[in-house]
C-alpha cells in the first residue's frame, strides 16, 4: 500500500539523484519501467537518498526531447516494460526476443491478449482508467490516431476537416479506427499502471518521485489541436508569436523554443481549468513537481514567429498569481518547485515567495568571482533545491575541465577557504560536498556526477538540436569507493 505523502517533504534535509527514465540500463533501445527502475530505487535507498528526479515523462516527438511533447498528459510508451507485460501473460518469451517487431506493435499484441482475457478486475481497471482520464485521453487518442493516419504530419498540415476538427470527420474516424484508438488508450493505461506501481514501490523504500513539466506545450500537440482557443493563434491557427528566452549564459542569440504562448484571458474564463487538469495528472504521477521556466508565469518572452532567433522579442506579463492561487486552491497538498534560472526579477521572486516555492541554485554558476553571486553555497537559503548542475549543464567533471584560469582561481579560493589551504581539488566530489553541506533542504546530484563522468556523457546542450537526450549509464560505471563516498557524505550532512 502506498504511504501517504509527507506534507513536510520539502522542508526536510534530503538528497536526490537526477536521472531520466531513458537513461536507465536496459536490454532495449531505451531505459524503461522494468527491473532496472526498481534496482535504481533500491540504490537510492541504499545510499540514503530519498528523492528520484526525472525529466518530463510525456510522449515526445521524433527528436526525443522531453520538453517538446505530443501531450501534456500522455506518458511515453517507450518507457513501458515489455517484461512486465510478459509477466502478466500478455506477451510471450519469444515476443521479447523479437528484433523485427516494433515496441508499439508488441503493445498492440498485448492489447489483443488483454481484450480476450477473462480477468474482470483488469478489464474494470482499464474502463475506470479511461473514465478517470477522459478529459484528456479522448482528445489525445483522436489526435494520435489521425496523426498516424496522416504519416506523422503535424496537425497544422492536416486537411482542413481534420485540422479544424469537423464533427462528422471525427465521428467517422472514431468508428473506422476504433481498434487503433482502443490500443492507444490501452497503451496509456499500461504506462500509468506501471508508473504507479513503481511509485508505490518507491514509497515502501521512502523514496519520493520528483517530476518536471515544461511551462509551455508543443504546437504540434493534442492540447493545441483540441483547444486552440487557449493559445495565441491567428484565424488559421498559426502562431504569431513563439516562446523562448533572450540571450543568456547558455546561448548568445537566446533560445527560440517555438512553442505557442497561452491566451491567458481565455484560460481565466473557467478559472484556469486546463492548468489544474494538467497539474492533477502530475500530482498523481509524482510526489514533487518542478515547473520549468517558472519565470514565464510572471512574464514570458514573446518572439515574432518570423524571427529565426530569440534576440528580437519582448516580455509580456502573465497572471502567475491568479494561476498559482487557482492551482493551490484545487490541489492544496501539491508540492511544487520553481525553476527560477535565467533573467529573474524582483517580481518573479515575489511570486515564488508568496507561494513559498523552493527555487533552484546551481553550483556550476557560483564561481564568477563576485561575492554577491546568489549561487555561492553560503548564500543558499533553506527553501531551495541545490544542484551541482542540471540536465542542461555539462557534467561537473566536464565543467571543471573547461574553466579558465580566473574561474579556477575563484573556485580554488572558495574551496581552500571552505576547507584548508592543503585541500587537493577533487572533482566532482568537491562540488557534491558543497551541495550536500549547504543549507538547502533538497540537494540533487545528476547521476553523471555520482559516476564522475566527463562531457561525453552530457544529457543536453541548450541551443542545439541534435545529439541530445541519448545518454544512458551502466552499473559498471559505479565504483564501490564512489558509492561508499556518497553514502557517507549523505549521512555526514544529516540528509536522507
């Protein structure tokens, strides 16, 4: 039985590890929710950590970016464990060694077996799932089945009767492709079932799941297709402005993400029901949820759609106070973290503080040489989540190897003042020590840093469109000495 959520979850000294599901070891092409996910939970419990942070787990586009997904609700079918389906008797041992049949086809085969099953409890569970998630599952199923029918074309390129959701057309599709729709819904049922089973297991080990949602959704997504009135689109449903951020640490031309902006006035009409629905799904899947690009809830960077970079944009106010108030009223126990990196104003800080949301502190940003740098460990407040680096940063070993002489001087001076003049620099463990020794209630260490890996193991390089999201680890990369070090450091710093 799943333990109740500890409401003081973010007010205790905890350690977590950042590792996406895709980065788990697996016999398949990507990590999944099978045995290795459970082994990772055991590993966290063994070292004394109590939080597992992932990237968004929604269904991505072909580039596999978890921040540009086909749905704000639907889980990524790639993460489904086929071994678990075999254990249920829905697939055979031969199915798992089939190198020709795709995973989606094997899940369809599992559905065929499921639909013939006389297990009334599971049949009812599936029906209950479809009913519970009808508010997004119906639109998503129609969206995906049409997208598949039209060779994966984005909905903006569909014939008008599909693009504009002509009622007769969708009714015909629902009848003609009812089997395909059922398989899509079954796929989501399996994903949610496997995820919630893992979450329940983690709870028995006192390990909490920490999720992540992009503030914006992809233009080519079920939500924008189904509810275009909630987004800033023209009469033909094209984007006039797109989301991104101005030039910053990561990119001198800024980042042009290309997501549509919200029509906040339209969202306010029903009390931000769209957002509440989205957060309800996340609160079912996770114990803690990070809002990526939190500053966009106070003001967002709007870039004309015809601009190729993010340089020429403007900040446009957003109703963050009203939105967060509505979310907290509907979901009073939800635990949120604000990703407050980038250009942060007093207004953004005030919004975060009003709702007592922990912000993020990145130690790789700390050693600029200025005493007022907010990321320096002695400036970090308790109500924070401290990281050595995030999925967007280089690994700590890679970061250290690229520091210039001045940056190294600042780092050495800080470490020697913090330790002793005789201290020998040891990366990444020095930065891990600083994170765990800080006042921040939650310290998160990327798995790459626990394994002391170099830049070739980086997860993502912002501003680039290839070579990202593919990193996976192997247990042989974890030395006994490193595991002992992290276990002892977590205990020494009074974390769990």
